[in-house]
């Protein structure tokens, strides 16, 4: 049900996963530009993804996909050329329409207020498949977590699976750091578990 529910999470995750797919499939400058544009679009679609996108970009700066090793990746700087036009267009539009202040209030004041009113814990949201007796969901979580262990054993020669496994862990950690968590916040994690 949550996978097809209409929410900002769906287009945000499509942009995010599209960007991840670009960098795991090769490091040409055009792919990095696309990665930056899609990561920027993911955040603008769903502000909750901001921390995950920052972690993803930071990890991309130190992952040399072609050589399957960790180390400074200067090609990743091309992502800035994708981020800036998308973000600048959005911010420019907010200023041009006089909506900047309302945007800032909506993002910060509204979220701070709603976080104080709602009491949903991380484990309530994480364990929804258990509470709802969703056997498929429970099996998927177990399989996803079990799959991360052997993949991370090869972290010294990181390929696409190691990169995605690290993003899966980052996704769960970023959700844990939020003030309010719902089960649909784990959509990125569910999708990153698949590989």
C-alpha cells in the first residue's frame, strides 16, 4: 500500500534512485551532471531527503567506481554543475514570485511545530511489517539486512553493491535522526534493499 500511495516520496525517490543509477553505471561527466541535477530535484521534491542526498554526494566524492576502490574522485566535482542550475532555478522562482519567506516558514516552522505535536517513534515505524503481520515485508527486511552483510565484506573493493549497501545504511540512519518517523519514510531504504 505504501509503495503506491501518492506522496512526495515517490517522485523524490525516483529522482534519487535515477541519480544513484547514473553514478554506479559509470563516471562520465554527463552522468555526474545528471547525478547532481537529479539529487537536487530529489531534495526539492522531498526535503526529508536532504541529509541522505548530502551523505550520498559525500560518499560519491570518495568512491572511484571504475577502479572499485575508495579514494578521492575528482570527477565527482561535475555533480556541482547539475546541482546549481536546478537549485538556482528553484530559489530564483521563489524570490521572483515573493514566496521565499513562506517557503522558509513552511519548511522550518511547520516541521518544528508538527514534530512537537506528533509522537511516533523510530521503532514504531521500522517495525510496521511486524505490527501489521505483513509477512512479505518482514521477509524483505530480513533478506535485505542479511544481504548487506556479505556485500560489506567486500568493502575493500567497493563496487555498485557496496555503494548501494552503504546508502541503505545511511538511509536508515537519516530516518533515525528525524524527529518524526512514519513507515513511508523507509521507502528509500526498501528500494535500496532490492539490489
